[in-house]
């Protein structure tokens, strides 16, 4: 398989492990990383020998979300048309992840924020380290999750919990994520990679065509609604990014730098 600057690939027979590889930024997501991910998805469509893909992160984080430094630099010179193209391309990339014929498992080894959460929601299964935490904090900055997270999380956990996570923008611990159905399993940090690999090995032994067709049919029950929701999210996000609220929040965010918070227990 090809090599990618922002992705670390490890192949073992029918299993491919893909690690987001920007540990110096807690695997923050950039346009280049998303381009690598899209190219990898294209390649996987022609790799029938790869039966299962595990997505994880290098270091102690799955992903801290969008790289704020890069994003703010883009905003300083981009038009709304530029942003619209970027949003649609990134939406398409996570749609590619969801549509892969392989079984996909997100092995969440640490902090998972923003676009990182939207990525794991596009995977078939989510196995989390007990030290991981999750958040969609966009609402705090006057914007919203626009890469499919609103629709996918609502399908997964129901509207009540989706509102709790998205509208409050708060941190969710691994155990709470398990309780609400956001992840499939939680394990001790040392055990989590082995459990993810064990699941992958089990899927690799099952009939590939039956898995692929079943997965496609399950996903197809929502496809039309997702496409409509993605267009609505794109429209809303473009309005919000141009607002005074986001401008003020972004300026403060750049001054303070978004810190990684410990999971908080809330009623």
C-alpha cells in the first residue's frame, strides 16, 4: 500500500491498522491529513485482501479535532466558497470511511474531540480506553459539528443524549460514552488495543461478502437523511463562521489555546 505523511500504516495479513500520525498536536486534523485519509479510502476500495481496518492515534490521543492554528490561518484568507468546498470535501471523506467495504473499528486511545469524534462515529465499532474522553465543543465557539456528527450521533444515542453532548459541548468520560451507547466497549488502556485486535481477527474470519452487503444495507437505511442533513449543516456552518460570535470566540481561543480538559462527572 502507499505511504502517507500524516497516517501510519501497519499491515498484518487481513488486518490494517491506521494511526493518525501528528502526535505533536495530539493528532489534530489538517487538510493534508484529510487528503491522506481520502486517498487511503480510495485505495482500500481496491484492496479486497484487507478485511478489517482499525483506526487509532499515535501517542496518548486519538485526535484533538481540527488544528486550530491551521484553521484560523485558512479563515484569514478564504472566501465562503472556499470554506464550502472544504466542508463538502471533508464530509465526503468521512462518508468514504463509513462506506468502506471493510469492517472499521475505532480504537480510541485517549482524548477525542470535535472532528475526531465525527470520524469515530463514521466507523462501524468504537472500542475505547478507560482514559479516553469525548467532546463536541463547537457550540462553545459559536459553530456546530458539520461533518456528519450531528446526524450520526443522534442515530446512535437518540436525540435526548445527542442534545446533551452537542448543545452543552461538555466532556464525556469513556464510561458515560458506554452508558449512552456512543461506544461499544471500554477497557483498561493496556487491554484496549488487544481487544480491538481480537474483534478485528474475529471479523476477518467471517464471510467478507456477507459482512460488506449487510453493512451496506444497514447504512443505506439512513443515506438519504444523512445527505440532506449534511447540506443543512454546511449551510448553517457557513452562516456561523461569518458571525461576530465566532469571531470573538476564535480570537479568545487563539489567545488561550484550547486545553485538554479531564473528563467531568455531571448529573
